C-alpha cells in the first residue's frame, strides 16, 4: 500500500493505534534516518496490523474509527507517525509524544541530506527546502528560488528539480502490510505478538512490556501515569514511566521484577498508582525540605524510591517521628554516595525489599546491609576525589550548601533551602577558574574536581568571573568574615595561589569530609534541629523554575568524556561540559547542554555545535532555536566532524 494511501486510511479511521501501544518515542536522528532510507529507496520494513471488529477495538486518540472493521497498527507506529507528521505537517489524532521530533525537517538539494531547521545555517539559503512544503505544494514554488542562486546552469537546475521530485515521490512508495486476523486473536494474544515483534525494532524495556499488558486491561493507565509525571516535571523532577511503574510494582507486590504484576487486576493497579503518587510526593518534599535536594540534577539514587515508597505505604503513608524520617534519609543519602542501585537494580532492590517485609527493625537492617557492603559508612577525604557534575559526591556538596549554613560570597547571606526555595537561583562556581588552571597545565580532573566547586547566587558568580582566587578570596573574607569557612575553604591564603591548587584540593577535601560526617551523624542520631520553615512549604505549592538538560549519570558522562578526548585528538578545540545556555538579552538560563562548542568546532567559522545524550525533545528544541547544530549520539557527531570539519580543513 502506498504511503499516501496509508495516511488517507488513518484520516478515515480505517487504520488506528491500539490503546495498549506506548507513545511516540523516536528522536530526530531516527526520523532523519527513515527519510534518508526512503529517499535512497532502501527497505524500511513492513507494517503489521491487527484486523478486528470496530466494537472490540480500544483505539488511541479521539479520531474517528471506521464502522465494521479497523486495522490496529501493531508494528510501524514510529515510522508511520513520523511520515504522517512530515507529509501532513501535523501529528495524527492518536499521537502521544513531542511533535518537534518531526517538525521543521529540511532537505539540501546540493548535498542530498535531511536536517532539522537551524536558523544560522538555513535562513535565506535557497539550497534548503522544507520537506513538508515541497511534498504538499510540489516543486513549482522552488523554481524561482533556485534562479536566485549565482551562476546556476541548466544541468544543475535539472539536477535539483529531479532531487526534489524524488523527495515528493516518497509518499508514493509502497509499504508491505502483514495482517493478524481471526476470531482467536484476543487482546492478550495480540499483546503477546506486539511484544515479540517490537522487541526487534525500538527496544522495549521490561517496563514497556508490563505496561502494554496493563493498558490492554485499563486503556487509560498510561495517560493517568503521565499526569503524575507531568506534575513532578513542573516541580523540577523528570521521571520515566518505567520508574513510576517500578514504584507501583514494589508497593503492590513487594517485588522488583515486573513479572510480579501478572496477577494484579485493574482496581489494584489504580490503587497502587494513587499510593505511589502520595508516597513519591512525600519523599520529594522530604528530600527537598530536609536535604535541600530540590531538583532533578541533584536527586541521586532515584531507584531507592521504589523501596522508600514501599516502606512509606507499609506504615500508612506516615513515619513515626522525626528520628525515623532522618534515619531513613541517612540510608537514602548513602545509597547514592556508594551507588547502591547503580547496577543489577532488580536483584539488589529485591534483596533490600526482603529486609523491610517485617516492620520491626526494618530500617536498622537496611543500614546494616549498607555497612556490611561498605565495611564503613564514614566519608573520607579521598571520597571527594571525584570530578565533574556527574560524580556521586556532587549532590552531597549541593546538599551541604543548602543545609549546613553555607553563605553567598556576594551578599554574605545563607544559601539555605528555606531562604531560596528554588534551585535555579544557585549557580555552580569554579573556585579557581577553568581557563587559569588550563593555562597552568592542570588536567581536566583537577580543573573540574568536586573540591574546586562551590555554589553561589547568579549575581555573585557573574561578579567574580574569572578572577584568580588569591585575588578575590581575601576581598570576600574582608567583606563577610566567615563566609569562606562556611563553604569549607581552607583558611591558609598560601593555598589560594594557582600553583598550590593540588594542595588546596587536598585541604578542602578534608573539610568537606568532616562536614559531611557531622551532617550525616546528626541525621542518624536524631540530633539534627528541625527546619520548620523549610518543612512548611510543599514542593508542589511553589512555582518551579526547572532547567532542562544536563549530565545525569556515569554512563552518560563516560560517553561525553570519550567524545571530548576524540575531538582533542583531531586537533580541534575542547568543548564545554554542562554548558549553561542563556538568553543573550536577559541572561535567563534556558537549558544545560551536555557538551557544547558555542563558537563552533572551527571557532568563528562554523555553527555552534552541541552533543545531547538522552535528552528530551524540549532540550533539543531550545538548543535548535538558539542556532546550534546538535547531535544525539557519538556516531552522528563523529560523522559530522569528519565530513564537514576535518575534510573541509584538509581541502
């Protein structure tokens, strides 16, 4: 069946999407790859549909369904949704995702490449053609456009026209459709087929498979869960469906494995969702109000939450007293410091869930289990030898700043959770500037060491700029005595000189370790004073200024550093990790880019470039609108560097 006919069938309601299907998950790289394959006449696979009676069909969206029989799309949703969006200029009725994944696709008639709109690269460039417009209106309007190209001859014009005709012809390509038919094909049977088929395409996680089964029984399950995720996102926390499902699973079954959900019926699942929402709300308020961990980028060990949620629900949603709450938070902090759930999540989580099944002594058993694994839960200076924003001890530094009386260096006022109320007013500051350290031949780990970080208000951070610490630290101490010590800065001025940077790091690590142990000891002993003001304001009752993007895990960080090293090996400038993209007019922080070259890989001669690993489409849209050429994986980034930067440099 021709692609254009398939799209018409969707408009008529003859082809729809079953309710148990997950939403649209493709990224722009996958959309570009599909269009490239179709343009080159490469095979893109067949479609699989389930032919069923309309009255038996639970279809997604509010679009019409043809009477009698309907074809529910089992395999091919991502491809067909992308094509519908590109050809029609809008998503289909059953769409569930971010339309930016396929909006603004352009074709370069000279290079025969597909890319998404980038103003600095494409504006007023007649070689770039919007795919949706040329498919919808034909090539006529572009003949005049090509005539403006200097020195274009008839052969080149014919070549461009033929290439545009090939783009238009994509809608006439035939896709083979296989059908699942027969009265014996119940929803359960079809879900099983769906799971097996899709496992060969965009990989479905175990959570996706479990959720597909649940949605077959309760079609609204996914939307109900996304409502909760949206609420937490507005408060600055970005969780995935699978994470929420894991919380529901542990609450209902006491098990980490999703297979435990097989005997859970719809009323039970609905109850589990409600309980999970209440438990997560309480836990986020606890970690924000008591620990100062009030946004996604500092919320370590999120896979501790399924166990914490189970623990809360077992006790009716409330803890006995302040002492129990603080001891539970003590356990939580140590789970992210030592990577308790960094690997083999399900098996470790099952071990720990078994420890809390008996209520008496459950918390003591959890803490003792950590001690057995670690041998000692005391924090040592060497534990702060980590570096970069992805290090496990980065959230601990942020936490100490918020709860241990750290003071701002521009005002002398405390940077406490109850005073700020929102993480976006804190900015990361390199105590010894990066540029100065690199000029003195310090390594990247020494430049981006945790012990070289502190947090300040944006205004204070801007005022200091790139001044040497031996110059600006004495000024701060004169203006606000004790402000440096409140941020665990060694008091010996000799250590503030750049040539003593390694000694400075060693001395500060000692101070940070002592402060950490004092704080955690006070939690465990129940001696930490209550912060009434911080506890009185719910995280969900205040406006969030959550900033999307940023490095959130060790694997992501590994990829980025591998990329950095590769770029430097090519003789190109080193990019900036966790680059803060700001509005040039207002200075407002818009997003955090994983890895950026704001001046291009050939500074001053090429577009700004960004590498975004595992970021959502909101970040991609912001970066694109800022004029960046961005890539979402190493392979496509390297291909660009080799073809567009290195080849050009050698030419």
